[in-house]
């Protein structure tokens, strides 16, 4: 469990709060339980590493406020819109015996033992966090999903995930999907032929083009020659008819 030191503050105005931030502190408020709300401040250096983790808002912390230790959970963080630095944090006291609703991050293990991923499948994550109802004193840090033995086409549903005792999802009306092992979406392109190799069919096409070219250069093709022969025969017949007609006509005296 992470431990943080906090000090009580009396700052109220915006100017006082800005001065506090310039000195390296983050203004915060502590609420919940039977005690009244308390204004506190946290050292930015001490909390920054925890802030950068994806589970900050679901992690139980031990807060030391001027020597008094108590368990708290962060509920909200405000950031500067320009610098993206944290400027305010809300902490809620953890009261034993009560239940709270939190979004718990999901982690995946044994991806190297997943047959579906080994053959090129893809882990499609549907939910990176799952909203759970948890006892305030036993909040899980993460939901662990085991990928061992899963094939392509497998849907990982909340019912297949082992949750801690007394921890339940807030969605109860359906068995929702957390992730799937999907088939690869990129198809492998066919290999190109090596240089100098000609694909089948291209050779035949080239041969036909070559034959046509040879026919054009060296003489008429058989089909063209036949047509030319028929035309020549017709011309000869016409000439013979003309000569016969001339012979039949009597000479004029």
C-alpha cells in the first residue's frame, strides 16, 4: 500500500491556492465517513509517480495527515488545461463494511501461451476497465485475464474471469465481453516472380504477338492470302466474260 504524507491547510482564495501550487504542493480535500471534510495539501513529487499509473483512482492509499493515519481512495483529479499538471485531488475516506463502485483496470497474462496469438491472431480489447462494486476494505488493484490456451475466435466474457469474494460487476443483466482473440485482418500479398521469369500465359501471349508481327513483315497470313486469291479469281472471270461478249458482237460494215 502506498503511503502519502499530507498537511492541513487553511487556504481559501484562488491567490492562496496558486501560491501553494507554486511551492510544489497540490491542494486536496478529504471527505466521507462521519468526520467533516478536511482541507489538505500533498507534495507533488511524492504523488506524481502514483498519478501516472492507470490505477490511481482505484488504489487504496494510506494517508498520514499530521500524524493521523487513515485509508483513503482518490476519487477525482483536476489538471491544468495548458501544463497538464495536477492542480487538485479529491480523497474519500475508506470506511470498513461499506461498498463502493470503482472502475478497475484489466490486465492480460500468458500471451506467449495463447495458441490464437501464436498463429497471427490479434487480442482485441473491448474493455480496458470494468466497473465493479467492491467492499471498501478489499478493493482489487486489477482484473487479471489469463490468455493461456485460447484459440482464434474466443470471446473472453466477465463470467470467465475470477473476481475476489464479494466483488461483483455493476452490469448484471448480461454476460458482457472484455476481449476477443480475433483473426488477423491484414492479408498476405502473393509473391512477385523473380527477375527474368515470365508468368505462364504471358509466354503464349508474347508468342502470338510475335507470330502476328512475323506475318506482317514476311508476307500475308494464310487468311489474308486466301482472301487475295479469291479476289484474283473473280477478276479473271470478269475479264473472260468481257472477251466473250466482244467476240459475239458482229462487226459493223
